[in-house]
C-alpha cells in the first residue's frame, strides 16, 4: 500500500456530535424563552429541515455534491457556481423556516424567535468542533510512511470552515479534495479516479477509509480501491460490502501489515 484516502465527516471529524451539541445549545436558548422540551424541539426542527430541504430545486445538486440538510442550517455557500449561488439565496429563509416550523410543531407560533434561532445555530455549530480521539495519533503514525489524501463531500467553503476550526487536522494530508470544487461527489467514480491521478498511485496500491457505505465504500469498490469501512457505532450492514471493516482507526495498523 502506498496511499490512504480518508473521508472527513464522521471518520476523522465527529460532525454528528457537533451538530447534536449545536442543536442542544440552540434549543436550550429557545427554552429560556418558552416552556418547551429541548429534545422535542430538536427533533421537530430536524424533521422540518429535512422536509424543506427536499423541496428546493437545489436538492439534486446537494445530493450529488453531498451536502446534507443540517449543513444547510449553518453553511453560507459563498462558493462559485450557479447552484451554490442559489443555495446562498435560499439558506437564510430555509433556516428561519426550519426553526419556525419546528416551534409550531410544539404549539409555538413565533417567527421572530424562529429567525433568531436560525441565526444562532450556525454560531453555536462553529464553537463545538470535535475530532475523534484516535484521529490525530493515527495520522501522525501514518504520515511519512504513506501518501495521505482527504477526500470529502461538501461545499468547499463549509468543509474549509470545518478544517479552520480544527487546524491540527489538515497538515497531515498531502492533498485535500472537496467534491464541491471537483463538481461531483462520492460515490461517483470520476472523483476517485481524479484522486488517484493527483496522488500518482494505482487503485490496488490504495486504501479508502470512511464511515459511509453509500459514498466512501461504494465509490472505492467501483474504482478498484481497497475499501475499509469504519463502523464505530455498529451500524447495520447493507448490500454494499467493504473489503474490510474496522471499529476504530488503530485497527488500520495490523491491516496494513497484512496487506503490505
């Protein structure tokens, strides 16, 4: 093995935990204004966000690039291109509506608070970046022995914001590819082929490590890259079969010894 490609979100960066914490903090603020259940509001807003997000004509683009509804709740999308321009126009209303409708599901009709919460959530999300405990120690041991590439789906501006608020992560990587810059996201084979090209390696000399079967593992499998599914939380398996499955990143070392 000569190269290892890593996914970012929920592989190295614990995005799910950050989003959960940002919801908690924002909903606690709402609870200081009304007598409401914090967890119930979170779930109501999550549901409203997903419902709204799927109705916009940018939805197919966001699926292709890999931008989920909760990233829409805090990204600015000042990225070049007509679809990103549309998203930039949409998201202020989207945020306000998601929170306003969430409040309404709890019997609270307060669009002004909905707007305030929609503006508060992005600030809370930026304050709570989390890396998995094993991320930096594993990358440190791999650096210099393998070519390291980060292959992440998303808006370039938003993904770079995540890297800015976790500045210790990016220096371990020789290259970083963000789907929104490339124009297609995982699992599209083109982005994997591009990654192999810029790293100057062959598919059978490369590992892809990621938590998502439908993007990281499927794309690697279809490109001939050895796929390693990082299944930290015992997620259910699907019809997509990784070459290997691990529960923590340190399991890469015996796997690499075996493959080498």
